[in-house]
């Protein structure tokens, strides 16, 4: 677009005025989310670029990266660049934003970029033309909750309905909370879940604390399932647009016999549907499906019982500073990338 101008670090109001054109929401491209990542993680830096046409925003891209000793590691962009797909200039706007991102990366000595985009956006040709390589596929798992609670209940699997009824009959109770003690209770369950999965890494507590500090109280919650007076399962949620995101989950094995996770997610979906939300985002499922009988397969099957849809996400990468590739690999071996798209954060 010949009359398009590129601006770095635009103000919040201008940024969000463009995001409002996407009512379903896009959490990782939200201005607040960029602030959360920057404040919650040491060495983290934020990139925001906006494209303007006649002083009106027509496209945005936001990413985060860590910086050490004057080098940027991986600049990670999730669900961006974001451009109105109905625009006649759609491919050109995407290209303009990607070129601006590359100029920023070179200027700031960033080693590589990693871009995760929905396959349905159809910007693969632009990325390939700019030298990006496709490295991975995953699927977002999203449950449609916009048609009301009755239809949602009818749509989920018989096994899921049976487990929810069992949890109810056995006295499992679910409620949202903004109390810090309940956040700590959830966090202990989240760490327990990650340990069971074979990884001792988890989101740091600072991540959840920062979300609560930056987001309005009504936009983020901990939901806890309690049984016999004790919290046995928990989910941390945030909302963006019409979508509720289950960012992280956890549980203690002592409550599994009464299926608290099924009851908990059901109550979140039911409440969100009644409040007018349209999607419940449950993180990722692998593509292709995991081997039957494995732990990953159990989580995959558990999610599929909610009868949601899978939206394919494609990962693209481009190396800007090849001579520092070994530095990047060394950092990746000891540093985990924390976003909603890191691994499978739902605990069944």
C-alpha cells in the first residue's frame, strides 16, 4: 500500500481501536498482554508495530523476545500480523508489517523470528516469499458456547455429561475467585500438574500476579473446584473480546475420583455462555494426534469429549543472525518460552 505508514510503539488507544474490529478477540495481540509478558519475565522485551492509512490503523503486529548481552533471542509473534482479511490490500499489508518486523529485528540484533498464525488466514505465500520456513503444526481447541447452555449440554459427549453429574452428586463445588490465597492454591496445583507431565517447568507466579495487576478484575479469574472442603482442581482464565481463554490448569490427584475437572470446565463454559461469550479456548492439541494409550493421548481424548473444533496453527521461522545460532540453542536449552501456546497446559 503506497500510502501506508509504519509506526513503532503506538499508544494503547490507537492499538485497541484496531483490535475492536475483531470482536472474537485475539489475546496475544492485545496491548495489555504485551505489557504482561514484559513485566512478568526477566529480560523480556516487547515489539509493537502498527500500519496506518490516512492516520487510520489498518494492521498490527506484536511480539516478545528476551535480550541478553546486547542480543535478542527469538522474537515470537502469536496470531499476527493482524490485518482485516476483507481488505483488498491484505497481502501487501501483511508483507509491509513483516518487513517492518524484520527491520526492527535486524536493528535490535535479534537472532530469529518465530511466527504462529492460523492456517485459515492464508498468509503462507507471503511468509515463504520473505524467506520463512514452516516448522510445525498444532491445533487450537475451541468450544463454541454462543448458542446457549442447553445446546452446549446436548453437544458434549455422554461420558462428559456423566462425569459432570457424578461430580455434582459427590458434592464438588466450583466458584471463581480473586483472592490471593486462592491464586496460591491454584498455583500449587498447576506446578503439580507440570511435574506429573514430566516437566518441572511451569508458568512463574509472577505471570498470574501480573495479569491480575494489569487486567480489569472482571477479565481474569481463578476457578477452583472444591471437594470435602479442599481445593482439588483449578483453572486460570482471562477473556479477550468474546473469547474466554483457559490459560493454565492444575489439580491434585486425591480428587480425581469425583471428576472435578469436568465439573469445573463445565461451570466456566456455562457461566461464560450465559454472560454472552461465544468461545472457550482450551489451548492446544497435537497435530497429528498422539499415540493411543500415551499420557498425551489421554489429554487429547479428554478435550475431544467437549465436542469443540480444532483450528490449525502453523509455525514459521526465519534466522536473521546465523552466526549466533549456537547462542540461541544454548539459551533455549535452559529457558522456557511462556505463552498460551507453549505445550499443553490443560490438566485432565
